[in-house]
C-alpha cells in the first residue's frame, strides 16, 4: 500500500500490529491512537468495562479506507462545537 497522508504502516513498531488482523499489509497505523475514542457514538466496536472504553476488538482506525470516515466525524464534531 502506498504511504501517503491517508495511510501509514509502521511495521517497525514493537506493538505492530496492535490488533489481530488477517493481512498486516493493509494495517493502517496513521491513527495509532484513535481520535474518535472520546466519542460514545464513534462507529467502532468497543466494550465498556468499569466505565473505561475497551477498543481492543475495533479496527475502524486501522483500515485503509477509514481515513474519510474519521475525518468526516471530526468535522461533524467541530461543526457542533461552533454552533453551540
């Protein structure tokens, strides 16, 4: 996969890949820490454990095609803040 502003693969990271995946060639490390983590309605797969969000089973930020989804959600948050 081409490295660009939408995709970054850090195969040298000691945690790579940080989730179980079938194909680590398409594992996107760009959003290593998901910017949608603080959102209750993030669109990802998570579980609450003692009030803490566990995103271990979520792969949303690590799919190559998720860049557009994440950017759209961030723009929605920004628009909501501006209108409040």
